[in-house]
C-alpha cells in the first residue's frame, strides 16, 4: 500500500505571545490527531526568531505521523522600532479634540507600518518558502497582524484564511447593516458605552472616521504602501479581500460579543486553548497549598505591563481597603504576578502590614494560567483586558476585574462589564490603577454581587466550551484543505 503524501499546512504568525498563542495551540492539536482524524500532516510555522523555541517544542511532542518545520523570518523588529524596550507605552482611550487623544490610532498604524525595506525582505522570504513547499501548500493560516503573509499568499496563489485571538466584531464592525458600526457600536479603542448614548453618536462617528483616516494617511503606512508598490506587491496593505476567504477564525463566541451580524465566513470556536489538568499539588506544592487556603483574587496584568511604584502602592492600598470594608467573616487572599517583584518588597511590607500574610507575589506564574483560574477557590481575575487573558478567564468561568491600559483593552473592558461577567475598574483613570475603584471591585466580587457575576461567568464558560475550541479550528482548517475527517 502506497504511503499517503502528507498535507502541507502553513501557519504565518507574529511571534508576540498575544498573537502567537492561538496558532501554537492550533498547531499542537493538529499534530496530535490520529489516522482516523486526519491524514499525515506536514505543518510549517513561519514566524520571527523568538518563536523558534516553540517550534522545537512542538516538533518533539508531535504524533510520529506528523512533522513540523519552523521557518525563521529573522529578528522581530515590529515593536522595538516604536516602543521603549519592546513594550507597549500606556495610553488612554481614543478621544477627539484632545492633545494625544488619537495616540492609540497612531500606535496601531505604526504597528502595521513595518520598516519598508524590512517588509519587502520578509515578504520575499515568505514567498520563497511557500514556493519551495512541494508538491503544494494545501492551506495557509495567517495571523491578522501579518499582512506580509497575506500579500505572499495572494501573490503565490495560495488558499488561505485568517486566525486571530480577537473579537470577531473587529472584522465586521464597519460592515454592519444600516452602518451600525459607526453610530451604535463603540468606536475602536474608545471605551464608550454600548449602545452608544444618543448624545455621543456624532462624537462616536467622528472617532470612527479618525480611526480609518489614520490607518490610511499615517506617514509610516504611506511609506510602506509606496515601497510595496515599487516591489510589485498588488493591492493595499490593509485592504484585503477578507469576505472571499474560506474562513476567518476568531477566538470568541457570539455570547461574548455585542449584538452584530458576522460575516458568512467568520468562525466562532470560542477561546483557542489546549485543555490543561487541574493544578498539581505534587508539581506546584507551595502554590497549591496557598490556593487551597481561602477565596483568592488572581492578579496578572500581562507580560507587556510593567508596574510603577504608584501602581504597586495602589494595588496594596486596594487590598487593605477591601479587607476593611468587607463583612467581618468575609476573607480573601491575593495571588499576584508582579513584574519587578524585588524592587517593591520593602514598599509592600510597609503598605500591607498584617495583610501581607494574605498576599503572595511571584515574578512569573509557572503553571498554565488556565490551571490556576480553574481552581475552585479563585473568586476573580484582575487583568489588563488583553484578548488571551479575557478568553482564559471566560473559559474558566471566573469573574473579571479589568484595568485597561492601551488599544483595544478599553473595548474588552466595556464589553465584559456590559455582558455582566466582569467589572471595568479604572473608569476615569485610564492607563492607571485607582485604589478606591479596585477596592470596590474586590468587595463586589466577594459579596452578594459576586454571585451574579459568577453565575454569568459560568454561562459564558459553557458557551465557550460549546464553541469547540481547537477541535473546531482543526476541523475548519482541514476542511479548507479538502479533508472532512475530524
């Protein structure tokens, strides 16, 4: 019997964890499929050098039927050119008629405005890899923030679709019936409530046009468009035929979105996560013992957020205030991922006092986030509103306290609060941490209101699990490659 030729499935993704993680989870699941679920697969991961270690890990753990090849796109320069130490600068929600009010829109344009020469070099690299894969690329899966990959796929005539960690609404906001995306849905990164209040509709429309105008006219975008044209790359950087794609996979479910009409090719699998076992008391004895003690609030503001002394002081003050304001028999503790922990040990001792016994800080939380969030004593998850954090908490069924700091984090904060499974806890203090609001949020999740938040969080979790996650992603990708087994 002849050996079956493997399918070539290509993933093209940015190496930043916020974008890469959904691709890694999808690849790992595909590489685990048995012969009843799929033919042999040769998966190709095209990304920048920071992703190489993940390629090695996935390759060694794959089912022997499948193979993985990592293709390096070189050093990642996307963030390092426009931000301090490769981190995102904090900024408030988008605002008109205010100095610096459109910083988030300019920042987004700069993210997509690759160095022109670097863009063309990476494009040619990707194009060369696609053309070298034999006998052919059966399907390519491209990250939403990689228009370079989209350009290469279109020029090479490759069958491709999108995979992104974000809300599906972001792909359809400006295509809604009756132009609802301009007047009913909050403008991108604005933090405006939903539905947009009547008196803010003209303002909201203005912000939408400012958003679109910035992405078209920003000098970095214009310079890149000129270089793309000179290199013979057809079309516009940010104007791709998305409606014609076989799939656009977004790591969400309709129950986590504002009401809207999705595109016909949008797939909602829910959070794209690999299942994890419960937190092991043998593997993580100290952490397991701590979580077993009492109700716990977990704080993790993500790897791109770095605390200032003021931030640390305000979180500590919130803990102290909440302890004072809670009913006498209501107790809690805090598990806090604190970047730069050693710099703040003295400050925390002075600020927390006896409350310090109930605050456990770690520079890095080693167990998978989902394993921690699924512990039965976790009462709430404080996060920055990043897509991965929001979706992990949603999947785990844990109420969220969101402190947005930049870009679309303001959108997630508004949406989570409107849906009833979390609290937007720094209103009026954008890109900051306000002790009074945070303390109030702690009290709310630990008293009777917390029961309602938990009930809604469990409903959202059930909807996420119905979405199918990595199983739905694999089914969609394989179907686009002509396979109907999963």
